[in-house]
C-alpha cells in the first residue's frame, strides 16, 4: 500500500496531470473556434508557414530543420504551435542574457598559458589547431602539468571517487545529471555529510529532469538540512515550453581543486552494476590530478553562481593555495565544456576534427548513434579513405525507439566501410574517441542531437598522453565482448521493420 501511495502521489503523476490539463485546455479552446474554423485554419497555416521560414533561415543543422519542416507540413494547423512550444533549441533572450555570465566568468578565470599552446603547435600543428579551437571557443586552455587515470568501468571510478572524497580537506564540488538512492549514492552521501560536519565546503548540482524518477521532490532541501549546499538545474515545471530541451548532462567531481573526475558515469547503482539494468552496464571515466582540474572547478563554479545568483571570487578555490607544486604530467590534458548558449557546437567540432584529421584509425564508443548529415559524411569519407573506423553501440537498449534510430544508420555506414559492433552483454553508455595512438576524448557527449546541440556537456581532450593508449586498449578488449553487425543481416530484415526504422530516422533530431 505504501508503494502504491508513493506511486500515485509521485511528482511525475502530478506533472503528467498538469500537462494533460494544458493539452485538454488547448483542445477545448480550438473546438470553441469551430464557428470560425476558416479564419482559425488560415491563421494556423500562416503561423506554420512563418515558422518554416524561421527554421529555414535559422542556424540549426539540416537534419533538425528537415524534421521540423516535415512535421509542420504533416500537421499544418498545429505544427507552428508545436514548434513555438518545443522546437526552439535556443534559450529565451532574458535567460540567455542572464546565463551569459557563465561564459564570461570562464573566459576571465581560465587564462591560458601562451607558451603551452605554442609548444603544442610547434610539436604538431594538427594537435595545436585542435587545442587552439577549444581554447578560443570553449574558453578552456590546454595543460601539461596534469596526470590522468582512466577507468574502464563504473566500479573502478566509484572506488577512486570514494577514496578521493574521504581525503577531502577544503571543498567538494559535485555536478551530475542523474542521482539515485542506492549503494553508490548512499555511500557517497554518508561521506559528504561527514565532511560537511567537519567544515568542508560541500556543494552539489543535479539536473531536475534527470532525477525526476530517482529522487524525491525537493530533495535539495533535505540535503541542505544535512549541511550540503545544493542547487537544482532547470527545475522541471509542468508548463509546455521549449526550455525543457536544455538539460545539465555534465558529470563532474572536484576535490580540493587538485583532483577531478568526469566521464559518462552518473551516481546510480546501474553504473556500477550493483543494480542490473539493461544487462551489464559498460561505462568509462577519467580522474585528473593537477593543474587541469582548475578548468573543471571553474566550470562548476560558473554554473553554481548562475544558479545561486551570486558572484563569488573563484580564485579563492585555486588549488595552489594548498599545494606547493603540481604533479608531473605527461602529454596534453584539456578539459572542455559545451553549452546551448551560443551557436558553436564545440563537442561536435572536436569530434569532427578527430575524424577528419585521422590517418590510421578512429575508435568510438557511444550509447546512441543519431547523427546529422555532416557527421555521417565525415565517418563514411574517413572509412572510404582507408581509415579504420569502428563504432561500438549497445546491444541491449535503454530506449527501444532510440535504438531503432541508431540501427537505422547502420546500413549506409557499413556500405562505406565503417565497422559497427554491438556490446553483447548489455548497455554501452561510454562516450569515448581514440585516434591514431595520439588523441582521445573521454566525456559526457553522446553522438546524438541532444548532446551535441541542446545540453550542457563536458569532456577531456587528450594528446600524447598515456591515457590515450588505455582508451584504445579498452576499446579493443571490449570488442571481444561484441558482435559485429554485417550488411547482409540488415538487408534480410522484414520490410515493415526497415520502414519503421527509416521513418523514425526522419524524426531523429526531435528525440
């Protein structure tokens, strides 16, 4: 009975009811206009045509434009209204103006060392160009004095994170898309409460929509009573609006400014396989020790200040206030962020540069393969040029319709020579690139429209770092657990399934 009551009174039920009431009200309003149907129809069609012009002249990717234009043409009466409510990938002018402080704070705090970039460019112009792009368009500089540890599983990252949290002396910053009560979070929460009582500055940001099914309503207030400062990103309000598109998908942990974590792993039991979900959960993360952690620190604090509406001095959190020297590092470490505030798709550009500049191989792991025409062309052209392009996706999906779209991309890529594998034991959630034994990216950025254009994301670009070979080796080891997808088996699929996948692919940018 208790579980039934919890389900009935869950926030999702109330949210669904509120959205349903709004939808019903919209239908009632429209039916009231039946006596003026001709005028209403004409106004709706004009609105839809206006939205089509807005879409055509916008800066969105072609796939996103085509999906919305087709939807509007199919439903000319409601299409324009739907686009106004849900189609905007950009934030409102007022919110963009307020959130511009995030970018401004990062640009001021993350002052680049000119000599670092120059050394990279002298050593390798291609690597230097990539590092310069990230520095100038994401305001995230490259570093030498940093050590990187790669974790090929959630279990390995969890153990390292717990150890680092227990050693915290000054502050702990956590930012995650999903947090769920269970073994993983409860273990971490106990440490956070203990540290907060000891005087450590403990702060947490979580995404409200990401946690809507996993945390109780107003869980942030509960954490505040425990001594943990907490902010909720973009609280989910049951109002039909496009702002729901923009989520905080980053996963960041910073301890005392000298140790940081990022990657695909959220704070929930499925990520450490303590709770079976979609088979075995494969994920990855990195731990950074050294100067490069400063970028993760500023990324967190810039968003924190926006959410709290404050303007604190970020330099009081510089780790060198507590350290005499940085640890010796090997190669280049460049954490970076991407956001929907501008029209610069940093994550996609980093990925595209890796693909287009590759000389030997490109190895990719991703949970979703929902790409625009430019990304597909880059992967296919690389494979046609003799580059060994391989992609690992899940075999057991978390969302059947998204997985159907992922598989809809297989045939064209296979025909071009891209090799595709599915992770047989379960769900592949890792987001990694390994290229030419020289470059790697580990982060939160999926190969789908939402990650590339709508969400706040982060990653770490690595060059000539020992971690690069670890990412590559993990990819090769994971291949042993995968089943390769071959073109003949796709051609033998029943035509209704092929048709269904192709139709879903048309609307993939809206998923």
